[in-house]
């Protein structure tokens, strides 16, 4: 059998090399363009950590993981922020002031229900409830019972819009329980406390501004909020009561994050030594014990510290049902009785 061969024209070797080189250059330029475009992440957070989160993000952007990642950031009253995300505000990462607000997003299908099973139980940093007082503490405010003395005027945010307000309510109740009061007696104390409240702003930061403007004798607030006010040049004194509440500040990735991998890398960085040191420098208690130990003088332990998961409160789901349900909760009844806000 005769086999016929058909000859096809071949490309000269130098020309083939040029084409191959050109293709490689084009591919490299395309890769570089993608890298230059980078990733954009959206952070939605409560009001107080605005400064420190800006510092943490800047530090992360200097790392290989954070290089070429840009951010949009939104800060405001915690519960309002959670509601806004539930209504469509873009968020890849949420950093809120209560687990209750994260649970709102769990219920909306936007955050995984296992958010609190991540490292450090899903918490980025801690703080405690404190009393900010006037210069020299003229009302001699030291403990919870001093807040309900005749003539004492109290400032605390609105518990239907502010996460810090919820902590304040639970701290007031829990302090009484730690002092041996019954559930009924402790609830009566909260009612009496709110009869002394003269302003309920939408957020912890706004409540601080109201207090600094001259309203009230004492502001129930975060330790971190008081320290941040000092860092901003505002002369604010504060007292840590013996019975105080550990405020645990949750951070989570949303289910519809544009880049969940990058979002989780940031959260891991937030819980690392560099970010935890920045938290400590800006008024927050680190969750990493080895870092917290370095700041023992700045963040003293108190003998009566309790947590939201303690049996007397029963965790955020129970606290929300008992205290903050907008129809049947204890706070809506207390607010209605004193003519206070009953919604956010």
C-alpha cells in the first residue's frame, strides 16, 4: 500500500517563539490586572470600634493576605445596623455589639447559626459595663445602688436600637442577682433605675455625646467607649462597679459575602496578636489571654464579673425573649410605664 503524505506549512522557529512569548505576556498582564483590581469587602459595625477597626484594616492591608483588598465601612447603632443588613445593606463582615444582633441576621438567613462556634466563640474583643461620672464624681457614684438615689440623673441608650443599651439593662439586672436579689426584686430595680433615666439616645456613642454636652450625672456605658472618649481628648472619668458584665463583641462573615475566603482571613487576623494589641491600645479587652495579660493594669479584673450565658440570664436567645421582645418583653413594659421609647 502506498501512503501519501500531505505537507503542511510550518512556522519558522523564531516566529513561533515570538508568538509563545506574546501569549505569555498577555496572560501575565491579565493576571496582573486581576490582582490590581483586588477584592472589595464591606464591613458593617456598631459605632464604638470605628477608629480601631480602621487601624486594624490598615495593618492587615500591609500583609500578603490583605494586600489589594479595599473596604467600605459603615458604623452605627448595633441593632439598627443589623436591621439594615437584614433589609439589604451590603455586608461581607458584621462586627456588632451583641450576640442578639447577630442572631437577628441568623434568623434572616444571612449569618450561619454556628457563628458562635468559631474561635473564641465568635468574639473579637471584650469590654465591661462602667459608669462615666462628672469631674470629681460629685454624686459619689460607686455601685448600682448609687444610681437610684434621690436626685441622680442617668443617661443610657435606647434598648430598641442600641446594643450597648441591652448590655446595660442586663448588667443592672445581673448585678442585683449577684447581690442576692430574686428575679422579681432585680426586675423591680431595673424599673426604678429607668425612672432616673433622663435621656435615651439611639446609640452608645450618641449617649456619650449627650453626657459630654452636660446632661445627666452618670452615663452607663462601655469601658471601651469611655477610654475612646479620653483618647479623643474628652475628659471623662469612669468607675467600674464591683458587679459588672463582661461585654463580648461578636464578629461574623455573612452567607452572601462577595469573598468569604478573604473575609475569614480578616477575621483570623482580628483575633491574632497584632490586632489584639491594637484593640488593647484603643480601649478594648483582648480575647487572647496572653495579650490581655500584658495590659493587666489598664484592664483590672473585678470580683463580680458575669456573662450573658450565666444561668440567671440564660444567653441571648432567652434574654431577647424575656427582656427585649417588642411586644411582651420586660423593657417595653418598663418604657411604656415611664413614657420612654418602645421601639428603635
